[in-house]
DNA sequence: TTGAAACCATGGAGCCGCTACGGGGTCAAG
DNA sequence: CTTGACCCCGTAGCGGCTCCATGGTTTCAA
């Protein structure tokens, strides 16, 4: 399998594959006589694993640690639990702040209806008022 | 006002203030005889405006556009509405994907209870299964 | 057989929004 | 005269790619 085949099979960009190799996530494949990378089934599986973890928004460093566990199955898995727990906590924190942001933006958007000059734009007024530390629909607290 | 005073007044890091200047968001201030930056009230207000927009998670580029509107109040504000609408849409999309992620992580976490060897870790099994394209508690679709 | 298109290689820069670092100049108090 | 707090500038680093320039290789059709 050449790098383009692997890319097609996994939906991962060629440059990204090379990046994962440089980052130490994907083992260096063998080379054809002409220097082209020659991948095998194990690379495909490994890459699928990495992409699945990325779909779960795990940083590459966490994936590295998970791959260590795959390589050393006799180790304790407490760290894996912790990794997932921490990730979950961060996701929930981010959810909370995004929910707050959503309502702030919605309030801000409600300040301006149709097109008119920026001078009378409620959104801009709100933002400028906030810059003066005054009450602001999008930043009440 | 020197940069340290401005930093204290706004809660913005000194390096960040210089960065905003270099990025063209904060106008270049005058200088004292010794070369130190000399800020005035308008800089403080502008910086507060920027930070408020950043609190709303707007990218610097959007803030630049908003500042253009502040400077040219005769322009139509339709772009402002669009800017906020787009931001709102992105926030909502991110909320949806984070909500999905949360339940996936929770399902994943439920696969593994207490400490044991990684070989029997349900989380790792799920992730490896996913790499093979099999059904996966954290990635059902 | 030639030549174009599609593939592959490498190394390096760019993206965002900072943050940190290194190596210096300035200034007031003790 | 030294200490420390402040300021200057330029550069590099973070994560996770993405894009670029430059050049070699393969594959197909004319």
C-alpha cells in the first residue's frame, strides 16, 4: 500500500499521515526501492485507531499514551480511566461555557434587526457600551 | 499611562497588549522620551472593547472588522448581523458535536470499572474494535 | 518514444492567539 | 552603586495540521 492508497482507505490526508509519522504516532513503514512508503494492514488499523481517538477529540499526546497501553497490555488501566475522566470533565466544562456564550450571542443578535447604518446598530452599541463597563445584554452577570 | 498601567487597568497581559498592537488591533501609542509606550483613555476603551469581543470568543479578524464599523459608522451594519449570525451558528454546531462527544465518552467510560490490566480494559477494547470498523459503544451511528 | 498527468519525496513556512524567553535599556529607592 | 521593577525588541514555541516549492517516479495515451 502506498501512502495515497492508505489515505484513500482511511480518509486521512496524505500530509496528515506523514505528520503522524513524524509525530511518532504511526510507525515508520518500509520503503519501496524508489523510496516510496510501503504500508501494511497494521498501519491501516493503527491509523484507524488514531482517527477514532481524534474523532473523540483526544490530543495526540493522549493517543500516544493509549497506544502505549495497546503495546503493553499487562499494565494497569487506571490511567486510561483517568484519561477519559479528565477528557469528559473538560468537555463538560466547555459545554457549559459554550452554552453561556450561545445565550450571550443570541441576546446580542436580538439588539439589531434589519439593515441600517452602523451608527444605529444595536449590536455595535452594546459592544461599545461593554467597553465602557456599562450594562450589556450580552454580558450580564 | 504606561503599558503596565494599561495591563493592570484592563487585566490584559503586557505581552498580549503588544501582540494586539502588532496585529493591528490596537493603534500604536505615542512614546515617552525614553521610548516607553504612552497610552491614553482611548486605548483603554479600545482594549476593553477587544477583550469583550474576545470573551465572546470572536477571532481577531472579526474584531478588526467590528473596529472598522466603529470607525465608519455610516456603513451598513448588515455585515455585523451576518458576523454574529455566523458565530452563533458555529457555536451551536460546536455545542451539538460536543454533546455527542459527551455521550460517547460517557459510554466509553462505562466500559471499564475498576483497575485491572489493560488487556481486559473495556475502553481499550472499544477503541481497538472501532479501529477495525466494528460496532463501538462510543461511536454508534 | 515522448510527453503530460498523477503520484511520491523532502524540508520549511504559515495558521491562531497568545506565552515565554533572551538580552538588553531606564529609572527610582536605599 | 547596587538592587529591583519596569520597559524595549525580536524570536521561538504550543497543537494539529495545511500548504508550498522543488524535484524525482510512475503510468498512461498519442
